[in-house]
C-alpha cells in the first residue's frame, strides 16, 4: 500500500512539474528559477507525500501490514504441507507414476519412496541392506537410486510382510551380483530375512500365480526377534503379529530409525489380513510397541524417525495421531458389537466418518468398507473367544 501511495505522489509531482515547465524562450534567455526542482516544488512533493501517507501511518502498524503478512503466511505455509499420496494406489507391479525419491534420514540410513511400499536403505562398507524391496517393475529404478549413495552389492533384504508391494523386488535382486562370500555353499546372492510364516505362504504351491523360489526368504527366524550387525550398526528385527501373523519391525539402533512396515501407514486405515492371521488387536498392539520403542525429542518432535509402510517420513507425534485414530475406531466398533449391531448396520452408521477424509478410500486395494468389515469380524471373533470385548 505504501508503494501505491508513493506512485500516486510521483504522478502528482510530475503533473505539477509539467505545469511549471519554462518555455523554450525562457530557457534560451537563462530565465532564473526555471532550470530544475525549486524549493517550492520540493515542498509541494513533501506535502503530497504527507497527504497520501498520513492515513496509512495513522493506522496501527499491524493493520496496514496485515495484507502482506497474510500473503506471506499463505505462501510460506505451502512449504510445510505434505502432498497427499495418491488416493488410489496403483496395482502391484505398476511402474507408472512419479519418480522415486531418496531421502537421507540420519547417518547411513535413507528412505526410498515411490516403488510401492517404502524402502529403507542402509549403506556402508559391508554392502547395502534394504527393508522391503518394492514392486517387481520398479527394481531397476530402485537400483538406480541406490547407486547414487552406494556402489556396493545388496546383501540383505528384510521383509516386513509378504504383500507384493513389499516383496515384489526380491527375486530381481536375488539374480543380481555375485554369490556372497559368506554364503558360498548356498551360492546366495542376497540374504532375504523374514518371519517363518512368510516363507510358508510364499512357498505354497497353491498360490496363484506362483511366487518364484528366488523371492522366498532364505534367512528366516521364528522367535521373538533376530539381531544383525551390519555397516557398523546394530539392527534388531522384531516379530509382531499385526496386519498378518508374520509382520516385522526393524530398528536401526545407532541411527535411531524404525521401519514399521504396514503396522503404521498414515495414508490409510490399517490393513487387517484375516486370512494371513492379521487382527485388529494385533495392529493396536504393534502401534503400542512402536510407541514404547520410539523416543521423541522436544515437544514430541524429532527424536526417533519412523519409516512407515507408505507415506511420508514420520516421527512420534505423527504416530501418536494415527494411534489415537485406531484406538477411537476400535472403541466405537466394540460398542456397536456389544449392542448387537450387524455388519450392515455398522457400515450404515459410518463409525469412521470423521476420519474418512484423511484415511478413507472408496476404491483401490484397501477401501474403507474393507477395513470396517475386517475390523468388525476381527473384534467379533475376539469377543466370541474371550466372552467379552477387550480393553
């Protein structure tokens, strides 16, 4: 607004100067007082400035600064708004869509997004370790992105579950590189780590289409956890029955980074794969476990960083919001089940209505209706088993 007023002053001054401009005859004679800005013209310019600027200067500073502050706030806030992931994910194996993004998190640990499920990448003198491998069609692009931070061979792949967007690249990586020196007898080119139930499902001959043997985990564990020392960091792999009965949580101790798999996915409601042993109670238990493992910094920001199954890099505050949503939806469904409502009645009541704009999907591989149905059946089964709803 000050610029507008100043421009108006300049226009008025120019007009006044034209009226006072001496004739050619006067200039030739050297007429006195007609050769430039006189004292009277400067005084007039000062008075005009006061005329236009006084109304602005008489207002409180914040009042005339408000429009500029508003514009600056709108432009500045755009930098901190995370773009919403595509509402409908592509089918597993689809290579279309935006390019990959490799984000360095801390130390030698990065997050690679855009290849299906998020991939956690750890690099160092020992080689490359991946948590999940993305979809099959994205392997070449994944490898290209990895090559920007390391030329080493992919030595380990840790699968957090057995869905295609997390294990699809296993077979491709297993065909690359040379046999590992530490596994000459088996001629393995990569160690694929996973919980034992993942191997059982992936090696099932009745699966259609069949999963190639190179994609199967060749380094399974069946206990509570498995420990690795790789690239100067202690890596702990914890078994957690959640979205399936074979989910894993991966903690990089030195880097203070956790790969959560689909137990935490801020882009949608949690997957509950009942056929693969998943349960609503298991998902909530997994989120509680993550809250115990992760240590926030000041005001719940920073500290332990979380690589979710999909979506943006997160911290404890982000996970707490998701955990609160899952807990509230669980309580609502339990109350409806306790009152004897059928699945159709529960769907009609829309127990997730206030969260649907953030986590809901009408189409795709995991819709809101699919989540409500799986959650209802899981909680109903649990109630029938225990004789009461769990707390």
